[in-house]
C-alpha cells in the first residue's frame, strides 16, 4: 500500500497491514481508542513520546512514521488552496514556497487547519445548542438561578425597611441560589468541553457511543467473520456507558452477523473487484441492497461513507467519509439523495453532490430505500433508506453536481430552494 504524506495516515496503513484493531493498538500504545481514531484521521498532532510508543507497537522505525514532514506541509497548502475559491494561487510553485519560505508556509498551513477546526466547532456547537435536550436543561438551570439571584438582590437593594429576620432569609436564599448558579455553570462548561470525551464520560447520545465504538474498531467486526458470534464482543458492549447504547450495539452486531453470513468476506471482496453495483451484488448473493450497502461501508479499510435513516428521515447510522460532514443532532439537508430514495422505495437513486465547504469536493452518492411489513397485510409499512458516499472520480470534476449542505443552520449557500431557517454563517441573518 503506498504511503501518504500524513503521519496519521501512515499509522493507519501500518495498523491495517498488521491486521490490528484500533482498540488493540491504542491499548498497546497507552492511549485511548478515540484519541487514536483522531490521530489516524489526521485531526490531532502526535507528540514525540506517543509517536515512539506507536512505532514500537507497530514494529516500525519512528522515522518511517514521522518522515515526510515537508510533504505533509505541501499537502496542507494544497488543501488550503483548494478551499480558497476562485482565486487560486500558483500551485505549481508550492514546493518553491516551502523551500524558500518555510516559516510562511507553516503559518499558512496552520491557519488553514485552524479555520477547519473552527468550522467543525461551529458545526458541533450549533447541533448541540439547537437539538441537544441535555444542553437545553443545563441552560435552563443556569438562567433560572440567574433570575432568582437577580430578584433577591433587587429586593435587598431597593427595600430599606426590611425586618432583620426577613433580611436574613433573603441572604440565605441569595447564598443558596448563588451556589446553584455556580454548580450549574460548572456543569454547563464541563458538558460543552466534553465533545472529544463523550465515549469515556457517557455524556454523548447512545447513538454517538455506538458509532464511536465502531469507529475505534475501524467500523469492522472481524470476530463475526471468524464465526465467533456476538459472545466474542459481549465484554466490549458491556463497557459502553449507557444501557441504551448497549442495546443499540447488540442490535447492530446482530445485523452485522447476518450481513457477514449472507456476504462472506472473501467471496464478497472478489465480487466487489468485478463490480461495485449494489443491485448486481445483491442479486448475486441473494440478499438485500441495504445489506450490500452496510457490507461495502464496513469492510476492513473501507473509505466509503454510509448514512441510514428511518421513515421519519432521522439518521440512525452515520459513518462519515472524509470531507463530508454529517449532522450530529437534528435534521440533515433535505436535498440529499437519501431522501429522494426514501420517497421512492425500491428505486435506486444516484447523484453527484457538492457539499457546502471551502474545499469544494465532490462525492458520488448512491441511495436506496427498502420497505418492510413487520406485521401483516394491514401494516404498518416501515421504510429504511441508506446512502453510500464515495469521493467522486477525477473524470467527474466537470460533471453537473447537486449543491447540498449539512443542515440549514450552518449552511452558507444562498439562495437555496430547500432552506427552512436562516444560516448563522450568512452575514446579516
């Protein structure tokens, strides 16, 4: 496998070469699986000590993992240029810039990473502030305490002839409400700061817990390929923070076990090398199209993204591909082909899309919806739709693409026929 210019990518490639799971490598290196996942996706810088421990665990020289710093800088600058819109710099001179002005080059790359980090923060905080019930309750508690303190303080400040016993009572109330405000504010700050620690603290939603666990394993469950069954994963499932997450994880394992039985790993990989058409693959193996979707997205090392929604349009599974941001809470963009498929069961939908981002990357999406009748002929009919997301091939660069977003609140596209609320990123809204 060819090496990339990014250290995190090298770590991931070496781990896959050795057949190690993220959880095993993280344990050997003495770091958390969630931190390793961020490293492998080049979202965290690696300190010298952590890099040395990873190199030992991967039985590779530290220099081999750390090599290519100049190449990484060039790649960062190319990414910054791609995000610059129509005013493109001289990309053919980027190596010259790095060689002659390394300080300026590092500063530009750092600014690009900083902007990307801020965009992700805005995305996450918007999702939380709009849809997170835990955050709403915390804010309500803080505002309630502030109102109580203000009311009591106003009485003490504006009333001169308060009896001593009533004054003492007001002072006691003021002290109690101040303590409640301090506790509520600390809890709110801790909750907002817990974005990268949800898996360990249990503050995230159950779906976040399950997806974080799967992401730490590379989205693949090799125990099911070997026929060990769900029992081999029972200990890890028991370690999830909430009962709801444990229940959802068991449901996913049961579904993944059925997919592995219907689509055996080696025969499916051989068939996938011949065609990536999900309908043909489903017909060949005698299974459902959505089963093929799940298998394609969760093969070892698969870069394909996958989202699944129920009949209400709620996203019940999210495996994001690099460069395609998925909403953590609330509704997704109504222009996604996923929802076209949801409205037309059993009709395949394929479309090229361009998310609203600075990089202007394009993605090939394939969506399909399957109805089911868990009861009898009288219903109800349940629908489940899935959408595969792959980077667009180079030859599709000039092809028409559908403009989509993540969610309206943080989508800068204007005008948009499907917008349901103003964006916080559009000036003057």
